[in-house]
């Protein structure tokens, strides 16, 4: 899965209203400011990934200690891949929810505009 900046915005634990406003304004920023913000978003994502990896690593080490899992040559690589899959799944879920919310908002606006048009048409007749 290719992770995009918009995926990261949806994934990060930010206020939903802030995410919406931020996403709308991101494309209108000057290139230098946009690059600075995008770099910081990726840094935040990397930090969250590393925290999740450490959490998964601790859990795996506990499983090794209780003989539920064995340490192989690719132990860390396996944990890192599992962490990536877990985060990708969360991103997919959050992006889908975020996109559905955006679609609902657009439909709500279209319905509102349609109702306004119908009312003004009836008022003219």
C-alpha cells in the first residue's frame, strides 16, 4: 500500500474538524510552507510508527519469554512488517471513514442547494 499525505492526515490523532479544514487548505498553501507541513506530518507518522513498532516488539518479546514464539534470523524484520500491515489496516479504515464523512458533507451541501433552488423556483411561480 502506498501511503499518501492525505492518508497520514486521516490517520493522525487530530480533531476531525481540524483535519477537514487542514486538508482543504493544504493544496492552496505556497510550496515552501506546504513542504514544511508535509515533512512534519511524515515525521509525526514516523514517530507513531516507531511507537507502535516498540509496542509490538515488547509484546513479541513477552511471547518469546513464555515460549509462545521463537526468535529467528528475521525476528525484527517480521515485527516491523506486522507493524506496517497493522498501520496500513488502520489507515485504510480511517481513510474510508474520513472519505465517507467528506462524501456525506458534499451530498448534504448538494441537497441543501437543490432544496434552495426548488424553493426559489416555487417562489417565482
